């Protein structure tokens, strides 16, 4: 990921200095025009904007702690994955050194870096974000979530949860239909169209979640419980694992037991917020 980030800056004409704990990994970037720093201190002092992306926060401190004084008067953009709490602690650490700080979330894999459609999430002071937005736009679409440094990590993890649930639901469906000889490619053409409709449901349900009101004017929770039994039956008959749909049914039934049987599916959030509800 670090190589992809540096390459995106280079591709858009930004003078870029690179440092890697494994020096040979920077060779290709140097060939493309990057300046190689011999150590973290040289990398930091080369620019007012420092972008860091390593394995975890322990690795980040391992690199930065010995050269912390050099960060004064500069801005550190941390794209290392971690928790909101770690992001807030890192912000306090950076600010204690007199450095600006943005914590970011990369919502793509390395091949997507540099694509203006790919989201990069940032939390931190608005003036810090605004000052460096033109440079950060080289990486993707820079979205400022607010002054709270933990928001990028929070949204990152929540969006990844949405991705994993979508992937696994799609794969379960693909397992069901391919068990009868259908092709996953053909099934996915329909799945992608269906997800457009699902995104519309999500938009409508989001307003209900914010309002705390769940009018059952479409498919209510009790209807969803009856319907998911068809999926469970179809999967079982074809030898497909049913752990996912059974988990979903269990959550729906907990919502119904908590008094939401005649409410919209958005009401399921109530038992997700209160895990013991309906148990």
C-alpha cells in the first residue's frame, strides 16, 4: 500500500521522498522519480506533509518515536489501520509535539489508489484537512468526516463490515445457484442489479433509523422471517452451509420478540444496539 500511495503522488507531479524499512522496496519508486531517504528523519524533514502507512500503531511508533521532535511544524497523515481510540491517542501525541494530524482510512486496495472514485476518509481539524486536500486528492476522493480524529477508523471498520456481509451473502447465494449448474457470473449480473434496489431500501431505512420510527409499510420483520425460511430450505436441500441465513433469522426473531414484528426491517437495529433485547 505504501508503494501505491507514493506512486500516486508521483503520477500527479508531487515531489515525493520515500523511506521503507526494507530499502529495496523503494527502488522502483526511485526509478520513477522519488527521492530515497536513508532514514525516517530524512524523510520527515524533506516535506511539510508526512504520509505514513505501516502494519499497525506499534510499528508506527517504532518508526516515529525516535524522530518525534522532527514532526514539529509539519502535518502527519496517518493511513495505518487501527481503532478510533488509537487514532485519538495518536492525535494527542502528534499535537503534543506541535504537529498537525489527520487520521485516515483507505477504502480501496493498492490497485485502486489514485482512482478519483475511491474514497479516502479523514478525521481531524478542518483547516489542516483543507490545507492539504489538493495533495491528498492525488490518492483518491478525500472525504473529511469531522474534527474527531477517530471518525475515519470508525467509518472504515463499519464500512468493511458492510463489505464482508455483502460478500458473504453474495457467495452464499452463488453457492445455492451454482449447486444446480448455474454460473456465478450470470448470477452476479442479477445480484448487481438487485444491489441497486437494495441501496434504495437502505437510503429509506437510514432516515427511519435516525428518527427511531419504523413504519411497516413495506416488507415487515415477520414477513422477512417467513421469507428467509425459503432460502434456508433451498440451501439445505443443495448441501450449502446455512450458518449465515440462520444467524440472520435469529436476529430477525429477536427483533420480533422485542416488539418489532410489524415494523420495517430497519427496526432490527434496535436489537443490534441492545444485544440482549428479545433474548
